[in-house]
C-alpha cells in the first residue's frame, strides 16, 4: 500500500488558506472603518455571537479584544434565548458571525437583540443574507473555496474570520495607543504577565552583594572578589562612580595574552565602555540588551548614578526568558 503524502496535503491546505487571507485584505472597505469608529466610541462592551465553528472563532476574537483593551464577551445564541440576553445592555454592540448569514439560532433572536443592544454588526459571507440585512453595520468576507477537498468543512472561511478578528483587535489597539503597561494590567498571571510587570529593580543585586574593587586593586585580588560574590564580574569603583567592569570575557583575554595577574592592576584590563540600564526599565528589556550585545551582565543606573547589577542568570531564574 502506497504511503499517503501527508506533508503535501498539509502544504496544499496552508497554501489555500494563506491565499484566502490575502484575498480578504482586498475586501476590506469603508464598513471596516465604520465598525472601528463605533467600537472606539462604544461605552459598553462588544458582545460576539456565533454557532458551531463560527462560535469557536467568536470566542477567540472576544478574548483577543478583551486582552487588548476592548471589553468583550461571547454569548452563545441559544443561551441568549434562555436568559443570557439579560447580559446585553443598551450601550453594547452585538457582533454576529455567520458564514451563510442564515444561522437559525441567531435569526430567532434578532428582534430581541435589536431591542437590547445599541447596534448590531454582522460578519457574513453574504451581505444580502437575513442576518446581514438586519444589521446596522455589514461586513462581508467571501471565501473563494474551503481547504477541505469536498469544499464543505469550514476551513478557509473560519481562518478568514479569525484573521479578521486579529486585524480588528490590532487596529483598535493602535488607535487607542494601548501600551505594555495596559497589556500587563490584563495579563497579571503567567510568564507573559511577569515579563510585562517585572522591572530591573525587582531583580537586581545591590549593596554588599555586588562585587566591587578599587581601580588600583591587583587582578589576583579582584578575582577573589569575583569568586566570593558569585556574579562572574566585578565593578571597578572610584569613590561612588563606576568607571569600569571586569567580566569572564576580560579574564579569558588576559589569559590569552599571558597577563600576570599578580602584577597587573584591574584598571589596566577592565572594560571601560560597559552597557547600562535604568532600574525602572522592564526586565525583559534588559534581556534584549544582553542578547543583542552577547553579554551576561548589565550595570543598573538610577538617574545616571550607579544603582546595582542585573545578570542573565537573574532573568532566567525569574522566568523572564
């Protein structure tokens, strides 16, 4: 029995769906701008509805909107008909998703939705459908063909709607000037939340925990300080000012150049141009600086004055990376 070419099948599907997404960018018209303006001005929430695969996509769009600054909930049309209609108030915009535009569960509650909501938005494959005709704002997305070889299973059509939802969320995100701080407030848990709220000052080493030597300290004595504080570096301080840093990389260069560690002052082999970061910066920004410069430690400053040290190990330990 000949083995089926699964990869070829997958590539066909991805090609059809990617072509389909490209096609919907050309279908966007004034109605998209109208929708965005109405959502921006909305004092309530966006209530999204759909049935079957459209329902699953609707839930994801609702979650994306909420996490990017646009309050939204998903309500299943059947549940709305049995009490959940009470969740909708006159300030809300109801967003109905149906590829055919003829979903019975939605059609059966259209009159009630009209009474409860501020406005109705439809996202269908046919602006002449029953649901679209009932809407105040009509968005039409036509899918040329499904990726399903029988042209039956919702594939390209649902991918299009999902991509449209992302496009809507990001357009609103940008229009509102949504920031990292705003994003962090809606993602307080998990690794993503930690990345967005953890600052350098939360992780940095300070005071006696930071290796520090005088510029005239001999290299062998400086190495003892490095070993004792276990950060892999030492700062070189002249009074309260940091004038250099000595790292593992500097030590390797000294060994390669056969430098006498007992007769060499640290100021003669230190790195004078070292990277710094503000203590109020996000820890994830410290990681970006380290990665782009291929270094493992940053000197932390506060208003241009030395404050502490943060290392790559600190970021890994805090699960920032």
